[in-house]
C-alpha cells in the first residue's frame, strides 16, 4: 500500500509537476529565447493587474485560447481515431518518463524509495519502446483527418521518425557497452565514479561521438527544426493540419514533452543523470580532501536540482539549435539519417567494442 | 555573405557541417547573451532602453513615419471652409482600383461651377497608389493624415464619406525615421499654398 502511495507521489511530482510545468514553460521560453536571439522583445503583452512578468502570463493566455477556440472536425474524418490520436501521441511521450531516474534513493521513515517512477531493469529498452510508439499518434491523426495533405504529412513524419528510430537505437549501444547495463539507475550510478580521482566519469567522456549522434537523432525524434519536415506548420503542410483548438494544443505540447524527454535521456546517459560532481550519498567529498556531511533529504534535493539544471541547459541548447538552423530538405533528412548518422553509429559501436575488448 | 562564396568548393571541415553549425550557434548565442544582459539591466532599472531589440512596442510606441508615406486620405478646404474639390472626376477616372465615388453638384458662382455632393472612398478597394493625389488639379485630396489604423469589422466600415474626409487634419509633426534628416530644411510649400 505504501508502495502505491509512494509511486503515486513520484508520478505526481515528476510527471505532473516537473515535466508538465517544464513543457508549459517551454512555450514561453521558446518565444522569449527566440526573441532574444533575433534582437526582438518577444511575448510581453499578456498582463494581470498591470503585471507583465516578462510575458509569463502568455502561458495562461495561450492555453486559454487553445481551450476556447472552435473545435473543428473535418467532414468524413474517422471520429474515434481523430479524437484519440493526439492523446495517443501524448500518452507515449509521458509514459516514457516512468523509467527516468531523477534522484538516487530517498529514505522516508526507514524505507528506501528509489527516485524513479518504475525501477525497471530493462530501463532504456522500455523508454525506446514507448518512444517508438509515439509515431502512431502522428500517423493515425494524419490518416483520420480525411485530408490528403495531412496524410502526406503523416507519411513524411512516420518515414522520418522510424528512420531516426534506427539511428537513435544504435547510437546508445556504445553507452550500454561502456556501462554494461540497460538499467538507467545503474547507468547513472556508474557515472558517479571519479576518473583519476577528480574527473566525474560521465558518459560523454567515453562516448563523445555517441553523444553527438544521440543528440542529433533525438532532435529528429522531437520533430522540431531542423528536422520539422513532418510539421512545417505554416510553410509545408504537416500531419496536424486539420487539428484545431486543444487537439492541436495536445500535439504541440507533445512536441515539447518529447523535447523534455530527449533532454532527460541525454542527461541520464551522457551527462551523469542526477549525479552532482563530488556529491556522494553521505555528502560532498571534494578531491582536495574537504568533505561536507549532508542529510539524505538534502542530498536527494541537490541531486534533483542537479538533474533539473542539466535538463534546463540541454533544453536551452535545443532551443538555440531550433532557432539557429534552417529546416533540412526532406531528402537531406533521409540522407543524413541513413547514410551518415547510422554508419557513424555503427562505427562507434565497433570502435567502442574493440577498445573495451582489447584495452 | 559574398555572392561568389557559394561557388567556392567547400573545405573538408565545412562539408562535415559541424564547424559551420557551431559558428551559427555562436552567433545566435552571442545575440542571446547580449540581449539577456540588457534585458536584465533594464528589468532592474539600470538601463531604460533596450539596445538589442529592434522592435517597437506598438500601441505605446509608434514607429516614426516617413514624411512622404501615403497614409489615410483627406479633403482639403478653402479659406472659407468649403471643400477645395471641384468634382472634376479626375481622381475617380485615374483611380486604378475604382474606389472613389463622386456625385457632383452645381454651384451658383461662375468661377467655381461644381462641388462634390458626395465623395466616398472605399478603403476596402483602395490600393494607396496616390494617383488621386497626383491627378487632382486643385490639391483637394491629400494622403498626409498620418493615420494608419483604419481596420473595420465589415465592408461598410471601410467606406470613407465626404464629411469624414473633410474632418481629418494633416499630421503636423512628421517625425522622421532618421534623426539626421530632421536638420534638413522643411520641404518647399505646395504651389497652392504659396
């Protein structure tokens, strides 16, 4: 019973509070950051009692607008699928968060709780399984709209997402070879060790190429610029052309949740997850001999803050990429995925395996 | 970028795409941090204006308009307050969008035979070409009100009547887009005013 309550609290905290508020905040971050990058002011019109708070109320204004707009269903659309498709898309994006560890173990009243919604041994495999299901929401929505343009967008989306699914799956095998496990919590724990007594043993040190490949394919998975050929909201017609109001909003939010997801996985695999340098379960232990004992709760909070900070930095970087690069042409997307990223990822596996085997 | 650059063969590092991506990211990153710093300074009140932002905060801050910019039409008046228009139909004839409707009425005086009973401009059709201003022999119509906001909820709202056109006043201070032009002497007055 207490296990169920603990899991429910973890879901409440990590998914409903952390993930959703991050994704909602990203709608604002995206507008504001792009404005700063392009020498503009950005969203700042929404105000409550004369208070503008740098446009933060646009989150409320945007969602209110989404709810109040006309909910349009095209004639001849497949009713059930049209209703379900955005939900399917979002469901799988959220479900993947179950295996992401966001802190180490928190001891409450003598029981140790792993700060991970589902302590799965298959970890990363589960995440990839759910992530690859997300394409169904896109394709079903595109097909159910009874619109040929949206169907084309859906096909484009499925071709791209499945192509990069191959690349993303292969690009992490190097990490799995290094850490010898698919359990995400184990992978993060392994990254807490120090190399030469001072350098945190993060995955990016062992797999720089793997990091680059994973990050690139991950960007393509989120269907955002420069890989936004499936969407191309205003220029080319995407899979959600017939979706209005909150149905579109769900698709839009799914993209942002997937962005958070990719950032979380990248952090977990390559940037040490919840590891804060020199922070062990007992407290800080600096390599120059200084140590600072901390309580279990403090350590857990610090670990979660470290995790959030890493995710935030990665999200910032993903936004930076999104507002710097132009969109890839569709054949370029395919060529990049199959001819460059996939062979490089395979080469990465061979080199990593050879080093592990012979060194 | 120089136009001829695209004919140069790319070097190996350029073809790997990554260095160029990094260059672009550094460029946008520089803008981001520069503007973030100024944003921060402005929010704590150290600096009032945004150096980085090139946008105008529209309803509060208006963009300066060029003195020759064609804005909403108006009809000029004589000294006695009657419209300068003599209903010669020149503007109506020259209008490529056919948006001017004039109904002429007769005047008792011999010097000025006609005046407009009705002078409507359908802004829904107007293309703001300024031909009417050029064609008018009496300098009766001008496009110097400085009014740029004339949106309406329906087509009826886009109809400007003679009374409305006569009620508009010219924009006196033509604040310029470039401060260096403010030092220039004022343009020579029109022949009709001289």
